């Protein structure tokens, strides 16, 4: 009899716990249903364009949909040129553009909203045989210009040494803000860059990872792991010789982790270009409620995700100026 009573009590306890859990899950589901029912925002937002903005846009979309679950967001890469073309032709609602918007694009209706800052950095393989000298000497604007104009054939040419180790230079094959911005740092345009052309930010990063004597350029989100803040395996950055004296001093080296580089971009120690604003571009002033809400989110609550995702948030003054454009 005692065993039967204990069994009955245990069964009752299990039933009570199950009922409580069921009530809790029902309550959570009711709250979710109520959110979906009361949130009047719905529709679809389509974005395409710059690889530079792709990770940031993905994060914003994830967080935005927690607030507005009835809004679908589709995002694809392809380069800043594609983003601008798609936006102006109406293929997408928003183009992701990682360079300044040209006057001729503005005349066609391009409506740019700056959202975060980013930078392009020269990337090399961490196992480069000349890595120690590279870190001591760095890269000047003139050397970069010579590199991406096929004026150098060995790392000795770049470093001013007797090294006969060959070098392989990579650029982007797609019309993109990274190439335009990087070229702008030494007074050129993307079409002036002469090197082995690779599609996309991930493509260039992969090419450098596989080539011990390679050099390319990448947006910082494709150099540093968001979780560890350290460079991805096989990659490192060739430091920029800011005062062009042939020596990288302690105050010129801030590349060990993404946090240090982001701070250098924030306070202006890393030059602009190749640092720059990143834009979400619509054709004309946006009118779709879901698009307006997404842009406003990126400029307000979405700014908190900039640094963790490898970007630099805008200043309060710039945020207010960009929000005023939308309203």
C-alpha cells in the first residue's frame, strides 16, 4: 500500500509539473501570437550589393525580425556596383553600397543613407617568408600604387631589400566599393588596378590564405573572426606606414585584433580612404513602411551591433542627419 501511495503522489507531481510547463509554453505561444497579431508591419524587403555590408545587413535583419516577425528580408551579395544597379532598376528595395555615390547615380534617383563605417586593409599571408620585415617596413601609398600597377615583381622590390622571393598581387573582378576605396587611397580608380582579378571579398581572402607570397585587400569583416576578434587563419594585415618614414612604429601598428583597428578608425589614426562610410541606397526617398522602418532601425537600435559585427557606429550627429533625410 505504501508503494502505491508513493507512486500516486509522484504521478500527481509529474502531472502538476507538466501542467505548469504546458501553461508556460501556451503563454509564450500566446505572447508570440499576440505580437504577430498586433504588429501591423508586414511585407518583404530585398537587399543586394556590397560584400562589405553583407554581414552587418544579416545581423540587422535577424534582430529586426524579432520585433517585426511578419516582415521577410532577402539579402544577397554581388558587389557595390550590383547593389546600385539593382536599386536604381527597381530589382531590390535597397542596394548595399560601400563607396561614395557618384553624381550621375544621384541624378538617376539614388538616395543614399550612411549606416556604419568600415575600412579596407591590405592583406597578406601570415606565413609569408618576409613577414618580419613586412611588419617592420609596412606599406606606403606610393608602394601600393606600384604594387597594383605591376611595377614590382619581388618582395625585395617592395621592402627595399635583396629578397628575390616573387609576389602575387590580387584585386577584385566585380565592381565594388572595396576596390574603388582602396584605389582611391593612392589616387587611382578600380579600373586602374592591374593584378590577378578575383570575385568577391571572400574570394580575395581565400586567394591570399592559399598563397604565401600573395597580397590583396579586404574589408575588415573578412579579415577578422567576429567571435574571437583575431584574424582568420592564414591571414594578417600589412601595416600602413602612416608617416611614410620606412618604419612601422608602435603608434602605427593596431592590427592584432579588430577592436584595436576599429578604435584606430574611430579616432582617425587609420586614414580615410581606405576607411569610409557604408550606404543603404534606395531609388528616391523610401515610401514603403517596412523599408523606412528597417532604415530607421539600422540608424538607431541597430547601431549597438556595429562593433560586435566588425564595424564602426556613426556619430550621434551623423545619425541625426541621416534620420532627418528619411523623415
